[in-house]
C-alpha cells in the first residue's frame, strides 16, 4: 500500500518529512502562484497523484491536507485504503485570519520553523498574495459534510486526530468531522496548538 502525506496550507512536504517513516512519501503541493489560489486546482492535483498507480493509498494529511484527502477519498474511494486526518480542515473555521497570522509570527519568534522552510513559505506568499488570500478564505469556508458522508458510506477506514490546544481546527471541530466520517477519534494533550508536531515529531511519527 502506498503511503502519501498531504501538507497543510502553504507548507511543503519537507516540513513534515522528518516525522514520517521511510515508507511514507511527503507530497509537494503546487504553489499559490501556480494554482491562482483555486481549491479546485489542489483537488485535481491530489487526484492526479492517486492515479499514478493502481495500488490503493493510505492518505494522511494535516489541516488543508486533511481536507484534500477527504475530497480525494469521496471522489475515488477505490483508490484510498485508509485516511489519517490530523487537525483536518473541511468544516467552516471561526478563527480570524489575522489571529492565525499573529500565531504564525509568534511561532517564528520561538524558532519553531527552520529558516529554509520559513523562507520558502514567505516567498510563496510574496509571489502571489491575492492567490494566497483566495485560498485561505476558501479553506476557512469549506463545508465537506456531503463528501464526509460519502466517505463514510464507502467504508474507507478513517482516523481523526485532534490537539487539545488547537484554536484553529479545534477539538470540537475534529469531533464533528469524526462523527460525519464515522471515524475513530483521538485527542492529544500537547502544547503547540495547530502546529504541535513542530515540537513533538516522535508523537507525530507514532501516529502513522
């Protein structure tokens, strides 16, 4: 079984690779500039990745990556054997974008991000600020209730993982997602909020 990991909003696969086993492939999403911030472009991208092989995949994803995994499984359940969704987007988010940016700035100040990854993320935004905002708004407004119900009906094995300190994709949000998917639910009591894995890579590794 192929094991494919989908990064969160604006992140690269390299950010998560340190927490993945050697049998996992961290995918590299297209840039904001390349997609003009259209969610449909990312949905097409992950479906193309699935079609690279006839072998079913275990899809894992964080945040927006979790939402993309749900979209892929709803569209092509025969190509998805299992889902692991870590703080997944997919239901409307309430935290203001400005508050998320403030938290990101605080994480930078604490040295949570490697300089190379930070430069890459900032460059993405500067190259296509309007596309970045377009995608951010689309992800915040997502309501994949129907797609989640289709995934549940398909019988794809699914797990949803929440973090108790996450104020973006909250535990309540994750529990609602798990209920719609008929998924197993797990909640981690860790600091770090939405990006808890940056300081807890061993825990992240054990999830997958």
